[in-house]
C-alpha cells in the first residue's frame, strides 16, 4: 500500500476545501505544489474527482523525479527526511480538507450510518491490536448486535484474497442455515456459528437486504418483558 493509500484510506475529500487550501482545478483534477527541503525539492499532488490522490517529488537541481523516499527499507537519513516532509504535507491536507469515515468500504459506512440513525449507536473500537474491529451494543442492555471486522477474504472464502470488511450479526439458527446457501453470507468468523453469521460488506448484497437482518439481530438484545401470572 502506498503512502497516500495508507494515509487517506478512510478519508473523504471536501473539494471546496481543496480550493480554499490552495489547490487549482484543471478539468476534473485538483493540483497542488509546494517546495520542501529549502527549495531543493518540489512536491506535486493530484487528486481526481473520485478522490484518488497521487504525489510526485522532483529534485529542482536535476529536474528529475525523486523516488528514493518510497523504497523499503528506506535508503538513508536523507530519503527519510524527504519522506517525513512529504507526509507532513499530506497530513495537513487530510486534516484541513477531509472528513474521515469510520471504515474503508462504502457499504460498511452506509450500514454504520443506518445504525446510528436507527438506534443512535456509534461503533465501539475496543481492541488496540484490532483497531478497525468495532462492536455495536444496545445501550440499555450492553449486549452486542453487530461486530464489524476487517479481514483477509481468504478467512471466509479460501478462493479469494484481499482485504474485506464483514459484519457479524445474531439470527435464528434455521435462518442462518438458509442464508448460508446464498452469496454474500458466510459462517460466522470468530464467533458461535450456530447463532451468528458473517455478511460481507462489499456490495455483493444490497443495503436493504442487510438492514432487516440487523434489525432482527438488534431485537435479540432487547430487555425481556416480565410475564405475571395471576
């Protein structure tokens, strides 16, 4: 993953703020330049209308592109200094021109937005060693009704690779058995497979197919009403 991809993977650009920051728009591309290292190098940054960001650094003495700062391991203190100066610019752009989503994938963020609008619950990031794992809990009972995780796709489907986000929810065991016959549903990752199921959040399923199931999972967290016998 590139420096830019890592830093901006959960960020969404506010294009009007890019213009205020100093970017210039040419067709559908936003351009920004800044000199670094006592004007020995120039940073050029391009952001397209989809929010994809690309940066290049040029040595102003040789007029050639400088790429050593991207090597791993980085070759010496000089390249490290250039990399840090570049990262400082990127972080400033992110802070002043972006809003950051909770998660990387668009469907995950849409589902998170629905949960907040419906139940006023925000994701709880509870584990330092899994910073993008988040639980959703009923505020009244403190019971989980959802767990979002970022994992390698091979953990739920050995025929695929690459990072995905999933949500685990609680459902009736018979319903789980039926859903597992459909694309997009998998045996619960890291949880009881009898009562929980994993749903991949990569738009394999429509939001309106997932939302009723989240509501059902939430229903299991409600306080049980007491029945009084006369």
